[in-house]
C-alpha cells in the first residue's frame, strides 16, 4: 500500500465516522464515544496563532507601542492645570505700621502714638495686616511653541516603535507557523511509517502461512518457521514504537496549537476528544521540483521583516541623537491663567498671559558628549545593519541550497524505495518457486522497510525545506 492507498483508507474511516474530507475542523460525538476531530495544517496554524503566548504578547507590544505614540502626540497640545490654595495663620504674616514706613524718628514715634490713640477711640487697627488667612484658585494653560525639535522627533520615534512592534508580531507568527508545520508533518511521517509496517505485516502473515504449510509437507524446516516468527515479532515491536511515537508527536503538536484533548482512551470525556480520535487530514501530496518555486534572492531579502527592523534600528538611533540636540536648544512657550484670589485684596477674579523662553547655558558640554555617544551608537547600528543584511542574504541562499539538496535526496530515496519494493516482489516469487532461500526474502523485506521509512523522512524534509523557503518568500504552500 502506498501513500495514495493510505489516503483511501483514511477516507473510508472518515466516511464511517461521518467526517467530511475538506480539511476543515470538524467534530462529531457518537453516543458512548469521545468527540472526533479532523485537523488540517491550516486549522493547526489558525489555532496556534489564536492561542500562542508569543503571538499574544507580540500583539500586546503593538498596543503598547500605539499607546506610547498617542502619549507622544499629546505633547503637541497645551498642558492645562488647575490650582487651588488656601491657608490660615495664627498671626498675620505681614504687619505694617507707621514706624515700618517712616522709621524710628521722634516724629514717626509720636505719630504712631497718636494713631494708636485714635485707633482705640474709633475702633480701627493702627497697623496694616495681611496674609492672616486667604484662598486662591486658578486655571492655567501652557502651549509649547518650540522645544528644540524634541516633540516632533519624539513622535517620529514612537511611530518607529509601532512599526517595529508590528514586524515583531509577523516574525512571531512566522516562527509559530514553522513550529506547527514541523510538528504536523512529524505526526504524518510516523503514520506513513505505520503504513509500511502494516504492509510488511500483511506480507509476513501470508508468508507465515505458506512456510507453516510447507513445514507440515516436509518442504521447509522448523528454522524457517522460527525465522518468519521472529520477523513478525520484530514488526509487532515496531508497531508499538511507532504508535508511542505518534501519541507523543500528537501531544506535542496539540500543546503547541492550544488544543485540549483527553489523553486517556479508556476514560470518555464528552467535552474533550480522545487523543486517538483526532485525525490529521493532510497527506504527503506530490510536490514540484525547487525550480518551480524559485524567487530571486534580492526580492526575497527585500521582503524580510528583519531587514526592515535593521533600518528602523538606524532610524531610531538617528532620532535619539536629534532629541539629544534638542535639549541644548531654546524652549519657547506661551500660556495664560485665570482665577480668583483674596490674598492681597478682598477677593477678585483676574487673568494673565505670558511668554516663557528657556535657554540652556551650562549644559552644552554635557549635551555635546551625549550627542557624541549617540553618534557612535548610530554608527554601530549602521555597521550591524550592513553586516546582518549580508547574513540574511546568506541565510536565504542556505534555504535554497537546503531545498535543492532535499529534493535530490528525495529523488534518490524514491528510486531506492521502488528498487527495494521490486526486490521484495521478485524474491517472493523466487521463494515460492523454490529458487531463493527464505533468508534472502526476509532480508529484502527488512531492507524495504528501512528504505521506505527513509523515503518518508525525505518527503517530510523536502516539504519542511520548501515551507521554510516559501515562508521567507512571503508565500504559503498553497500559493
């Protein structure tokens, strides 16, 4: 049974269970059994993106960057504040008498005494007192006019942060997609190897019956029967190993995509599908050679999120240097205030407008050293960008090389499988005709299993290499 035969068997199983074959996520609960699911690669990718912690955090980083951009945008608008102040002192904080104004001359002292007498007689205070108790409330607004370019460059830097966060999310999705793709086809490869074991088991069962009949007729020895029996035990052991590997690979895949499942087949949970009741629907279809997917490396490089991130790193360093320069430039702002107060009068409303200019005089040396430091960091970012751009090109070339090597290895593996299959069929015919010993037939069957498994591994290797290449090209397997 080949790969196509397995698809027919799976299709029959799906038909019995009531599943469609369109590759979409489907579920059906049969009374007394756990729910059954069918998952395609696209289903797993979608679930992984929805449930991946790395992708969720990357999206939160985008929201945080957007919030920071809005925070920087607010610097363009006036800052408005409200102030209220009240106090009550045990004694007036300011007392002014005649002697405070005229001094302590005889005339001033005599005039103060006269004022005190009149104050006692007519009931007024001979001294002027202030700030015994009072209240003031005002609203003020300050509009920056020029801040050395820091507001403009701060907003540009925030926009760079938003774009960088979006690119990081795309990289997280791409990495998650690669992990899902690898996990999915690992399960499929083990299922394909199980098919090879099923095919060998069928051949060995038939051979065992023939050898046992020949033994009864005196045409075969007990050793021949034991050799076949040992080979059958070897295949049974292989089944156990493959089934265990399939379960572990499924659990790893389902944990990656965030799918809850019931790992215990003997315990039925209506809300969760059993591990063995979840089927992967995509198979190893025929794939075209690498030449059918070639894209010029310069075009691929221009699509890489990492390339744009390197450019943004240089842009961010340049903007930080400009903001440092702004700290040494004058700052100009206009403002106004309006409020009520009774500190110096009986209480009245009043307003004022003002202009503020701040010119740093003593920070030029510090700012110059800071700009020098940021200039070195900008040059460092440019050097890293140029170096890493070449590394990305090298990585793209390696992806293409891996793809072509995987294709060549696959062609050799397919040819070896066809040769091993033909050898088994020929030796089986020779054995039945008495022209070949049993040991050669068993060795050929062992070799066929090894070659068939290697062919499956090469199919998976080529498909994974193709996925990696196409994901860097900005295309999917179906495009």
